[in-house]
C-alpha cells in the first residue's frame, strides 16, 4: 500500500506502530533521498489484504503527525518489457 503526504520527521517505526492498531504490519519503507537521506514524504506498507482494505477505507484523509494521509493501493512497476 502507498502512503503519501507523510510528515518528513515520521520514522518507519512510528508509522508501523500507528498502523499496527489496524492489523499486522509486515513491512514499512519510507522513501528517502539518496544524497541527503531525508524523507521524501511517502512510503510503502505491506499488510494482509483484509487489514490493508480496512486502512484504505478508514485512514485515507485522516491526520497523522500533523498531515492528512493519502493512501492508495500500490502499483508494482516492472522495468522488464516482457513482464506484465
């Protein structure tokens, strides 16, 4: 699942703990700038499908750490032209 509009100070542990109230979190990855290491304000979370659907319905647009979250289903992109 994609989570956007994150506060730049949010850490992966904080986000994982927040989302764990809605189900088991498998992984949390906040995307960071390669050169500075600073958060880019978005990330990805892996959860079971049922928990993810619940979070998408309940948390999209809600406030976390002073910002309104944007949640969407993540789209897996492939660099391989032979792979759909």
